[in-house]
C-alpha cells in the first residue's frame, strides 16, 4: 500500500481551506493533488467540528463526540449493497474494521448505504479512504460525525441484515419467482464481474467491465440452460465464478496437446513422429478448451433432447467453427458438459464439478471445493434476496456513490 505523508496531507488542507468544517473534504483533495488528479471533493456531513491534537503519532484532527464515519457506498437495492458489504470486508485496508449496512427512504425509494467506522482522526481517515479509492475498492466517499445513539441504531439495523442473509435457503433457486430470480442472478453476475481484480485494478486495458444488459442476458441464458439440462443453478453460478468471473477472456494461452492428426480449425505448433502439437487455449466465461469444445459439440450432435425448447440464441450450430463460437452457445456447451459429467458420476456433484476442471480421470476436488463455496453462498444470498425482494428490477442506479454504474 502506498503511504502518503500526513504532513503533506495537512499542508494541502491548510492551503485550500479557510474553514475548519471543510477539513475532511480538503484532506481528500490534498491526497489527490499530490497524485496529480482532479476529482470532486467528498462532502462532509459534519455535526461537530474537529480540533487539532498533538499525539505520539503526530498531529491528529479529532471530533469532540469521538465519532468519525466514512460513507463508502450507496445503492438502490438491498442485494447489491449486501454483496458490496461482504466484498469490502475482505479488502485488506478494512480488515478488522466495522462496516455497517443501513437503509432509509429517499424521494425515489429505499437507499442502502455502507458506512465504515473510523478512528477519531480526520487525517488518518483521509489516508485510509483515499487509498481505498485509488485502489478502486470504492468510487467515492463522504464524511459524517454522528452521535453515538445514531451509530447504535445503524448497528442494530446492520444486525438485522446480517441475521436475514445468514439464514439457510432450502428451496432450489429455480423454484423462486422468475422475475426476482432473473434480476438477482444478473446482479450477482454483474457484481462478480466488476469486482474481478483485472477489472477493478484495470490490469488489462482491453478487458471491459460487463454492462447491465450483458448481465441480464447472461442470467437469462444460465437460467434457461439450467432448466433445460436439469442442473442446479447454483452449481452453474459457482463454476462461472471460479472459471472467469463470467468475463469473456481467453485463458491458458500456452496450453497445447499432442494429437495423432490435425483437424480442421487446429492451430498446429509442431509436428513430430507422425503426431501434431496443437494449441488448446480456453475461451469465454466458461473457459472451455478447443479440444473440449470438439468433444462437447460431438455430444450435442448425438443428444436426443429437443433443442428447439431452448431459445434460438442458445441452440448450437450443426457445424462447429472453433474460431467463431457464439457466447450464448458457450453457456449451452457448458451446461451439456456438466450434465454429461453428472450422469457419468451418477449424480455426484463434487466429482462432476472437479472433472469439469481436471478431467473425468482426475477430478480436481480442490477446484470442486471452491465451486461449492461460491455455489452455497450464491444459493443463500440470492435465495434470500429474491424471497425478501431485496433486489432492484429498475435499471437506473444511484449515482452519488454508485459502484456498479457502467464505466
């Protein structure tokens, strides 16, 4: 983590302010002036004024009520807020800090906010929250210094959310109301895609964050495929999250396999002893390799199911073009492969999921455990959100501290 000298932040604060009430916002401004960036100041919902105090750690700005809160997220729906709450708790700078999820009514409806309880030092809080923003954990923050009674009310409200989302959901996801299920799955897909480190940290400039429309289409595909092949939807969600967080990216670019002979569409790397070495990279959100695509397409051609029951976009073509496989059809191939593996292992989900990654001969049980953790989490959270209707069907998000808006 980059450390910004506190003296430098204080210098910027003094340089830009004539009012002590604006110190919080200008601490933020000083940090970003140092980083040569021009961003809006965070607002400061002060209820009391801070005073400078000299401590062993240096100069601190403390509030007389001893309370300092950072507002780090604001959302129109409960599910997105809860997913972000859990995500922020895993962020290294916030480990061990209390983060509260609260709700209130606004002119347009319910608003869900995430608040971080900070040490009573405005300068230290500026360092922490500015670092979260520069590392793209949050897009914006605001300050508040409420009375202890208000914080207690927020803690009680947060406890109610925690208790609700910790309850087990016994009903299968596919048995939930279709509209709520579709939106909940789309929100989960959108959340996982946009918190992927490659997106959050902008590690791959060509990799674009998923749009809201993309997530809705992906969710519809997954639900349709899960129904068609009689698959647990949470298993599909778990595999998609483990493989590529639902992002359309090629993987295993250096992976290759030896074959007896080259087939149409193969990328031949070497020839030796009557055999050929061909590229076998994986594609799409499901990370299906080129050779596995050949295998699954052959399964499809032999399959007796009525594929006209699937939406047309999910129906594979009769001829496979390895260089031009439609993204919707990839979801169908993933579903067929998982269904085949489930049948092969007589319904043993762990072995079937492990074989999706390691092959039928050597199922990757560690991978299967990871999928199971994600699947159980998705089942519990999405099932609870759909049951509580804690999701937003509307497409217009809040913009003040929105962490899900399209870039």
